[in-house]
C-alpha cells in the first residue's frame, strides 16, 4: 500500500506535545485496536503514534493522564473487546467505549484534532453551544457520523473534532448512540469509494 504518513517526531514536536498535555485535568483512556504486522501494514505505526502521545502526558498520583490500552486480533482474549466496541477494522483508535473512534491511523494533520479531542474530554467540556447540547440530549436513535480524511488535509482535523464533540456531548448526557468515526481514506479506500469521495473532508451520516 505504501506509506502515507510519518510517525517519527522531532524534539520540538514532543516538547510542544508535552506542553499542551500538561494542562490535562482528568485522565483519558484510549484504546488501540491492532493486529499482527504481517496482517496489518499500518498497525505498528498506529501503536507507535499513540504510545508517543500517551508517553507525553503528565503523571498525576503516580499514573499517566493518558491510559493506553492495546487490543490485538492475534490475541484470543482480546476479541471480546473488539466485539464490545464494535471494532471491525484495524488499526482503530477509540475513546469513551468506542463512541469516538479513528478508523485508520490519526497521523499527519489529524494529530492536531486528536490532541484537541483528548484535551476537551480531559477538561469535561465539548465547547458546543447550549442549543446544540440540548438537541443532542433529546436525539433519538443511533447516529453514525463518518468523516473521511487524509493525513495531509489541513481542514480535516476541525471536521473530525466537531464530530467527536457531538459524540462526546451526547455520551456525557447519557446517549452513547452518537458515533463519531474519522476514517483515514488511504487505509480504507473501500469506504472512500463507497461514498464517492472526491475531496476531503467528506462527511457521511
């Protein structure tokens, strides 16, 4: 498939990442779903990216503020978690039990939106308008928001962040049926083709 993103970060990026995450208020759990590298070309990169982010988070009361859990298709004991969070593709990065997820590696420009998502969850504030929060609380049925992105798209992180905050706010108000799914197009070309994506970000409901 080739490589469409880089997960090697320089010292300046790591320092900036640490400076941002230092303001975390509450811990955030992140689940990474992978498979053996022989069956998943980008899983190792996805894990490496998320470990870099988790390692950059501050330590409070002896624990990292980002708790990273890793589940692999190659471990039978992990398959129940795949089922519980309805994860069908790898790599997938998930938060809040899967209501926020990145199908594919959230690399390149997407790192910015991912970090902002982590910070807002940590601060317990979606940043949405009161009217929007009320509408999400009253929403009936399941809503699956798919945001198709590429690592080089400068506009994609905001679209993904907004979808993530819709899912987060609904989850906060007891409605875990709003799913925000940021789909990396190069790693999931069949999804991009299904929606006839010609440019990104592309949003499907």
